[in-house]
């Protein structure tokens, strides 16, 4: 299988030579962990590997810095930023269209957690939701696309952030919450 080289030797070795092409690459990490940087590096390396390949970059979080991307070697003149997408369905339609092309493609979504689904986007703000439709829809999207991607030259690259509950000990705002909201009771009932 073809692979997109990774800029760090140890990570490249751990990945077996780089990102696998024609497979979904999911980059998960905390805020400011470098997910956008990895997406930029993937685009730069993909462009070198495929001089005639297409690169689509869907930026949903305002984390992309064009000058920084250019300094990393990302070929800005070859990137199709296209229209902004806001929903999981928009992303599915973008990928479904991309699998039809007969050229190597890298489609970057930064970031998956910034998308909602159309049902959520169309509901009233005070209408209750349990947030499960997006997860079900993403699961279905990837099941539907998996077989098509194996036959195409498409590599989807998605970044998304780890979301921590406010009472999670790893949450960066936990100290503030404890100090300003009077503490939190842990599972044993003691002060955390």
C-alpha cells in the first residue's frame, strides 16, 4: 500500500512508513496538540508524492494559518479550500463526490468535532437533544465509504479534539471550577 511520509522519523517508523493511503486517517488530540500541523504536513508530503494529485482542505475551526502552512512546504496554489462545510452530511457529500475522481486525492477535515448534523442545525436552540445522531451518522458514513475508498484514490484525513467533561481530572479548567464553584465530589464522595 502507498503511504504518505510523516515528518518525524520515529512516528514514521511507528506508522510503518507513513499514513496509509486509501484509508481513513484520524488524528485525535487535545487542544493545541498539533493536529492542524500534522494535516499541513500530510498535505505537503502528499503533494510531493503526487504532483498531479488533488488536495482538498476543509477548515472548520479557524486554526489554519496560510503563511505557516507555506513555510512548511504546503503548496497553497494546489489546495482546494472550496466552500465551507458545516454538517456531517456536507462532509459525506464531499467525500462521495471525491471517490468518483480518478486521480489521487487527499481530503482534509479540520476538525470533525466542529461539524453538527443537519437535524441539529435545523432544530430550535431550546429543543432537547441527546447528541447521538451525529455519532450514528458518522459511523454510517464511514461504513458506506469504506468499500468505495478501496477502489478509489481517496485518502480522508480527519482531525478532532478530545473533549473532556468539566469534572474530568485532566480538564484544563478543573482547578478554576474547583476554586470558583466550591469543589466536586468524586466517586467515593470525598473532595477531589
